[in-house]
C-alpha cells in the first residue's frame, strides 16, 4: 500500500507523456513517423488516449480513423479480441462524427458495423446532421449522456490543426508537356498532388489541362486569345478519394 502513491505518480507521468506525443490525433495521422508509432501502441495506451478528455481532434472522425487504423494495421490491434475492440469503440463519441463520415465511411468497415447496433448508428447520424439547437435538445433528453450511453458526451478539444494546408509546386516543363498531350489527344490531362490527411479524410488537389473548345469565327483576336488562355488550364480544387 505504501507504494501506491509512487505508482500513481509514475502512471500520471506516463499518461502525460502519452498525451504529449500522441494527444493531437490530427498531427499524428498527418505524420507518417507518428502514425507508425501510434499503430505500435499497446492496448492500454490506446484506451488511455481514446478515453482522455485531453485528446484533441479537428473532428471526432479522426478518433475513429485512429482506432480503425490501430485495429487493422497494428500488431496489438490485430490481436485484440472482439470484446476489446467493442470496448474501444465505446470510447468513440459517435454523435460528434460528421454526417458525411457516417454515411460514406462508417458503414463500410465491417468490424465497426458488426460491433454497433442499428439504433446507435441511427442516433449518431441524427445527432450529427441536426442543427445546434436540435443537438442541445437531443443531448438533454432522449440522447443525453448516461452510464448506458457512453457514446454521447461533449466533443473533444479542438486540434491545433484546423485546416488542410497544401504546398505543391508543378514544374513548368510538366505543364508544357500536359498542354501538348491535351492538344495531341484531345482529352483532359490530370495531375494530382500528394495526399494530405485532415478530419477523417485524405484530401488531394487536382490540376487539369484540356484542349480549348472551338471559338466562334467572329470573335475578335483579343477575345479569342483570352478565351483560349482561360480554357487551357483548369484548377479543380480538392477531392476526397
């Protein structure tokens, strides 16, 4: 019993270090070295991170992405029993997943779908898609937090990463080659940026080049040149693969 205070102190330091290294899941999942370290964590460490009110995300999607990655790619995760996986899933704050994530991603992961019942998924989707005033009502009454519904709690702290940032340079020679190919083959030529992780999804920039459409014969020379220049290159924005 005399060793209990010392043990508690050591455990507290271990938890603090764990949160310092991996407590911002956006940073972890956007960094390949940190992601590999995270996947190698033992089950108690993952339980500690997911249960902590200090673990930060841009969206709760990232907590589930981290758990799914650990289960599917980590040695300890692959060895986890169905009961252990379900326990960890109970630490995900389902109502704070985004509706697009629930609709597009959540149902496609078999072990998650099997571990959650239909009512939990429907309640989470209803909460995620609701307005703020409706959320407050749902949280206060029908879907309020209780010992029976640990999925429904307040959202996690906001990550220091609040947006997806891209730094992407395209060599002029590459653009010239794309323009030549588009003119030669009469089709859209596409170039994609490296993938970037943010808030539960992998994002990508696209740069498209296409052959300019034929212009009316009566168009003035200056207008024709401007239209041709505008039609050669199209920046398409972001895509989530």
